[in-house]
């Protein structure tokens, strides 16, 4: 923005921070955990997963024995071939879930990443559209005299601060989703071991549903970003006949409202996924 007016600079700096965080969000949503920050974090997560996997195998036997005791009325019932076969199949499937759980989780995440990239390519959305001050708004601010610039300073200061706070709240939510994927991956063998027993299998089901919801949050967030970028492409209307302070206040108010909608959608992405998918 080629302007020497400090009020314009103040507001545009806040919008630059917002644009930077929007670009960072798109980058995070299209990045696999193994590629994030050079892959160092992912290597540590894999090492932790391997350690937790040994604990998962120990819990596998425990959940299996507890489930067998609770589901079988007596030792005689365990001797029945159909019961033995059912217990054997459950044990094998639970062991396979622990052994190959990481592969299944990464496969599902890859499907979701493909969905996100497909949405972005369909609408031609390679990067978030930058939010900039309209030219008429800049001209109105620059034309204001000293007395009118005082309330303008207060309005832009509050508006810029609010925009900056919203941008950090939004990016923190996206980073939170990214780190939850790391945490789910690291600790996965423990809840997956619960599939070995029928009474405890609800723990494993809850884990799978929660992981699916975390992955699908990315699709909801990217849809919200696409919608907001369309809003940003059509900036708020400005009444040129109104006083300068009124123009700026109306512009900032409508802009912040749109940003609040986006931040709210990002914060509620997990709830939206659970309601849509019944998770």
C-alpha cells in the first residue's frame, strides 16, 4: 500500500498479519505430518509410537483376558468351538490393529488430504485471497483533517488490534488440529488394544471416531477459508457520502464480522464434523 498516512499503515499492517496467517493455514492443511518442519517431529512421534506399541501388546492380553472373563459365564463355555473361534478372531484383529494401526491411520489421513487438495483445485484456490484496503477507503482517510484523524486513529487502533487477535486465535486452532494428529498417532496402540475385549471395545471405537473427526476438520476449515476468500474478493461497501469516521467504522465493522464468522467456523470445525458424520 503506497501511502504515507500512518492510519492507513496501521490498518494495513493488521490486514497483512491476517493475510499471513491465512496463507499459513492453507500451507498447514496441505502438508502431511511427515513433511512438517523437515520431518523431525514426525520421526520423534514414530519413535514414541514404537515404544507405546510394546505397551499396547501387553494391554492386548489384559483386555483379552478381562473380556473373556466377563463375556463367558464359565470355563465350560470357553471350550465351545464357536466361542473359541470368536475369541481367537477378536484377538487376531486387535493385534492387527496395533501392528498396522499406523498404516491405517496414515491411509485415512492421505484420503482426507486428497479431499482437501481436490476442493482447493476445483475452485482454483492455490492461496488465500489477500484482504486489502479499498482505494476509496485509503483516499477517504488521507483526505481527513487533523481533528477527524483523532477518532480515526482510535477506530483503526481498536480494529487493527481486534483483527490481529482474531488472526492468532484462528492459527492457534489450526495448529491445535495439527498437533492432535501427532498425539493420536503417538498414543494409538493403547486405545486400539481395547478391541481385544468386548466390554472394552467402546474405547477403541471412540478413538477411531475421534481420529476421523480430527482429520476431517481440515476439510471443514479449508471450505471456510474458501468462502471467506470469496467475501474478501468483494470488500465491504463504503458510503462515500458519509463522514470519514463513519465510513471507516462501517468498513472495519463489516470486515471484523466476516472474520469472526471464519474464526468461529474454524473453532467449531470439530463439532461440525461430528454433527455431520454422526461421530
